C-alpha cells in the first residue's frame, strides 16, 4: 500500500495529461482482436485436436482405399469420368468404405456444431460476456468474430488437406492436374465450408438460445440427426399418404410428384450438400432431378464442362448460403437487444 | 454543473414485475456515489441500463452526455464497468487478460504491456501477473476486475458490489484505493452495495434504493437528520441489578419535559428524549442508588437509515400481500442472485 500511491500517481500523471497511448478510436479494430484471440483459443483447445484427428483419420483411410483402387477406376472406360484422376481419388471406393465426400458429409456438421455450440453461453456462464460487452465493441462484431474465426480454422484445415491430397497424388502418380479438376476440387472445398457454416451458425444460434452448452450441443446434434435420418423418412411417409396409385398417373404426373419429393428433400441441408458435392466431383452428372426420355435422347454419356456443373449446383449453393445467413440473422436478432447479465 | 450520469424516469419491467421504477438520479463529476439497497432492489438492472447492456422499458439514461441506449459504444469508451461477478478467461494469465481488454479498447500497442503492468501494480497483483486467471481467488479476481476498469483510463467508474467476497482487510484497502484514485484522477465513481459500512466509508453521497425506487439521496448526515431529526436521541443504560417491575422512578421521570418514552427490559433502561440529556439521567440514577454498568447513546448511522427505509418498504410490501418469506430471505442472504 505504501508504494501504491506513488505508482498510481505516476500512472495518472501520464494518463490525464496526454492521451497518446490511446489509439484511434475506431471500434472496428476490435473485430480483428477478437478473431485473433478466438483462433488462438480454438487452436490450443483439446476439442480442436480431437476434430483434426478425426478429419485426418478419415482423410488417410479414404485416400488409402481410393489409391489402392485408382488403377481399376482410372482404366474403367465405361465410366465417363474415368479420366479425372484427382476427382477419382476423392470419390472412388472399393465399396468397403464410403468415399471421402460422403464421410465429410457426416464430419462437417460435427465440426460446425462442435466449434459453435458454446460460443456465447460459455462466455456468459464464465462472466466474461459482461466484461467483454462493457468494452466499446459492437455486439455483432462478437458474433461475427466467433463465426469467422471458426470458419477460418475449418477452411484452413480443409484447404491444406485437399492440397495435401493433390500434392500426394502428383508425387505418387505423376499425372498432370487438369485446370478443371482443380476448380472442381476447390469448389468442393467451398461447398463443404458452406455446409460447415450452416451448422456453425445454427449452433451459435443455439448457444444464444440455451444457457447450458450441453443443451445447445445436444439440440444441434438432434437437429442434424433429424435432417439426416428422420426427415427423409417423414417426407416419404407423408407423401405416400396422399400419393395416388402411380399406375393411374401419366408419366408427366409421376415426374411431377418425383420432382416434388426431391424439392421437399432439399429443405434438408445435407441433401443440398450431397447434391452439390457429387455434381462437382462427378462431371458426368447432368441433372439432379428426374429426366424424361426426350431429354435423354441423343445425349452422349460424357463429362460436363465446369461451368455447366456449377450452373447445376448453383441453386444448392444459394440454398446453403441462405440457410446459414438465416440462422445468423436470427442469432443477430436475438443477441443484439438481449440483456447481458452474468 | 452538468451531471455526468443523468437518469430520467428510468423504468424497467420484466413482465408485470417492475425491477426499476421511475428512477431519477444525477451523479456529478468527481464524486463517489453509493447506490445502496438490498438484494433484488434493481441496482444491477439500473447499472446495466446505464451501459446499454439492457434496454429500459421507458425513460432515458445519459452518461457522459451520450444516450446509453442509443449510443452505447460512446458510453463504453468513457465508462469502466466492473460487474458483480466478474469472470476472466481462465486459460489466460492475468496479464494476457488485461492486454486483451486493452486491445479491445484500442489502446496503443507499443505501450500497452507496460501500462498493463503498471495497472496491475496499482491493484496489487504485480506478483501474480503471470499466473492463470483460473486459479485466482475471489478477491484477486476482484482486483483484476478493477485493473480492467483502470486500464482504459475511464472518466466514470461503475462498480457493482465491488467488495463482495473480499476479506475485511482487503475491503479496506480496496475502498481506500478507489478513494485515492477518485481524488487523484478526478474520477466519478458509482458503486452499488448492500454493505452499508463500506458505502459509509467512501461515498460522498448515497442513494437508498429499495424495490426499484430511489427512496432518498444525499450525504449521510442529511439523510439521518431527515429521517431521525424528529425522534431525538436514545440513551440506553444497563444497571447492575434487575430493574424492579413496576419501576418506582418511571412515573417521576416521565414527568420530565424532555423524556418522550421509557422502555424497561430486565436490567436495561431505554430513554427516548427530545435532545441528548444522558448526563442528567445518569446523575439522577446514581443519586437514587443504581449501579450503572454501561451507558450508550444511540447514533444514527447508515445502518439505521437503511433499516428504517427497508422497514417502511417491507411493510408496504406486506400490505400489498407480497410473500414476505421470500423477501426476507432475499434480504438476509449474503449472496446475490
């Protein structure tokens, strides 16, 4: 206590006279500061290590399977996509194990949920949320920083995995990488990120709604399970209840019903993701809906150009962007005017 | 003088419950204002509204000239707030926690570390700045919370229950630190507490806050004069032997002009008088042959003031048929919820 008066006066003389130590009073710098801290936190957390381990395991296992299978896949001339060696690396399988992109459709939600389910509520339970929001930062910056730091990390992870895969393929086979393969693979990474983004913003939303991180995590996992397992069953049950006997329908009507079922399925984000990912990775897919005989007539089973594939998946992409943005908007709405009390 | 904190008709309702009811309050530059009230009186809610952390149902809160609801960022740049249960990132050290906060406040990066160390030195945490905040005791966290507030060099400091959970020696040190800082840097301090003595020690002015309403404000002397002025003084005398019932002297002493009431219980006599006549009472009793063990004159401190206000609002609540058990428990419980 004796030297306290001295030191505090030293501080005060420095602080009251000149305010030089204060930087420009722009609250937007805070955004970068929060992102830096969040990324550091994520990287040092055990949870992240576990997730990286899981993704790496998936990657190595599926790569091993597809590399051992690549010769047959590459020389299978019945398959119009057989010439795309690098796409085959990601999609081919010996049927013992699902290919990489299917495995990722399970892992991506897990990644998104686990990065976001305690974003807000753990801060609130720790009492750090009040402390944070008593500083001159915008509330939406906090939400956005939580979201973007997780997306950056997942993005870096996927990007390096994919580049590793491409590089490994180059070294192992010496086959030249086509430009359109690169575009397709990067598109696939982007689509996967969007899928992660949806579950991330959903879990951030739940972390605002629920006070307990466990509840938020469980409900996010529940929603994911609902969309992947129960939603298709429910859609089938409901549609079958009022679907007339197909024997009495014209072909156009049957097509119409099929189209309708598919549209209902596409409310689920995992359907959107699977559609988009397969279209990008398998260039011979030309439509995601049913096609009539007239449309098929005269078509040569050959791969589509990149642009056409992108055109096909564009609705899926916008659907996923819309779903993530929607979740984020609700989160924003709930968080902006809420009372912050520890 | 323009008040630095200006609350006008501030109200906050949660459903039908009015947590803060038509609050008007002015706090002026450089003073230490104590917001005193039992748990659940609406102190924290009022403070949250001053910082824009919650929206008032009606009314306005102006801090440093800015509307706290519409322009909370400007307010938060000038106000340091220490919540009642301040939390830190447990995996970061005290210094890292503080530097993070400094960065959020846009402090200059090159001098930030030195400044953080200086602030930690002031609050007495220089020795444990490299320890993880997770292992800090309650009192240390409270100090770190004060460091949080000081590093941004605020104009106004708002402390919510700052002395909660600190040992008595620590409280004394903490309060004198606040007082020193307020004097040296001309800081305005608003502190809320249900601990009367802490408030009494440092505050220039006190507001008594019960049931969402500000019942009285002013310095302690004027509050006590206002409340107890009409009641005069109370002298309590403890005698060596039991006072016999009925007391023969009672009728005689009731005749005295100054005496308004006499209370007898066992060996204790309590005289309520218009003004202080303790020496005369004692002399008279000694002459009548009573042995006197103890004489005390009741002085009105914040305790009594508080009790008085609390009683009146308590009775009011009883009359309104509110559950008294809950209210009582809330009041006597030490921990806030």
